[in-house]
C-alpha cells in the first residue's frame, strides 16, 4: 500500500509539470492582430487566431482555450498542490476524495484539448497529460478505503444533480437540433470536425451526474465519489466560463446578451449551488477515516 501511495504522488507531480507547461504556453499565445482568413470544408470564410500555439485555431475558439489555460493555472494547479500537501500530512478519505475530484477536472481539460485543439507542437504534452491524469484517477479510486462510511442524505442534492444533468443536455441540444432542419453543420463548427464539449457534457458528464444520483439512492458509496467529482467540476466550470468570455470580449468577439445569460449565467448559478453541495457532501465524510499506508 505504501508503494502505491508514493506512486500516486509521483503521478500528481507529473500532472502538475505538464499542466503548468501547457497552460503557460497557452497564455503566452494571447496576442491580437495576427488573424487571417481561410475557407473551411463547408465553403465558409473562417478567421483563424494566427498567433502562438493556437495560431491555427479559430479566432472565436482560441480565446476560449486561453481562458481555460488561465483557470487551470490559477485554480487547479494550486488546488492540486494543496490537496497533495494535505494528503501527505494526514491522509484521509476526505483528502483522497479531493484529489480524485481535482484530477478528474484535469482529465476533463486534457480530453478537451487533446481532442479539440487543432494540431500543434504541444500534442505530445496533451497526450501525456490525458494519459497520466486518466491512470492517476484510476489509481486514486482503487486506493480508497471506505471503512464504515455511509451515504448521508443531503437535502436538495438529488434535485441539483437532476437539474444539472438536464441543463447540460438542453443547452447543447439547442445548438444541435436546428441543424436537423437546416441540413447545415453547427453554427460554430468553423475548421473543426466536431464539438468536443458537446461530446463530453452530453455523453459523459450528464450520465455521470445521473449515475451518482442513482448510486446514492442505492446507498452505494461510489455515488459520493462521482457526485463530489461532478460538483467540483461544476464549480470550476462556473469560474472558467466567465474567464473564457472575458478573453473573447478582449479579442473583439461579439457575444449576444441572450447567449451570455443562457450559456454563462446558468453555469455560474449551477456553480454556486455546486459549491454549496460540495461543502455539505465533504462534511459527511469523517475526518478521522484514515487511509492505511
């Protein structure tokens, strides 16, 4: 057991190094005035960002990627350092759950950039971050020792999980369903082949929210693992989306007010609720439930 715990710390250090490298390089790409126009496979004129690691990404998407980079650098990197420090000092179910939740956020980010960003010089770093975060998450979950932990009822949590799962589906379906009638691709497909956010949110996050709900109702402790990871991700998204929007506005992207309300405001409200339920959920975890080293 001692060896596996040491291994997970080494893996988290690798995550921190890769995450810092990727995000710093991404932030260094925020320079305006280098954009140029190309024609995509649908015959549409698309403006590319033209500078830095995201020079071949669209002028609309590149600021989003840079906003994600800033959020990961200033929120998740310090958060992981804090979680590892706490777990080394006093390893408990609570510290392990926080590590799982934060590494889960990194995996979501790594998947998004590995599959969503136009090919660039950091591709191997993207693949490495995706791989290390995935296997670190699996190792952390396999090392959990639940002992006498039982799932505690939290008023409103199940309703929150249901509403969030439906909201994620509904928000992105509003973009997809109209294409069935127009025969065209997504409005912002630009030079990309698909929209990875739709795939992750509708194909993975929404089902996981409902899975966490179902497992908690069955008094399965795995439900608390999934639920905490999901609420932490919701909190991070609530921070990330305004930062992404800020970078887009600085880059001159015009975003209609209704879009800001629907696709940013809703996530911020969900993030505030997620923070509340995350605190309540962690409070149900015994501080004295130590991991065996």
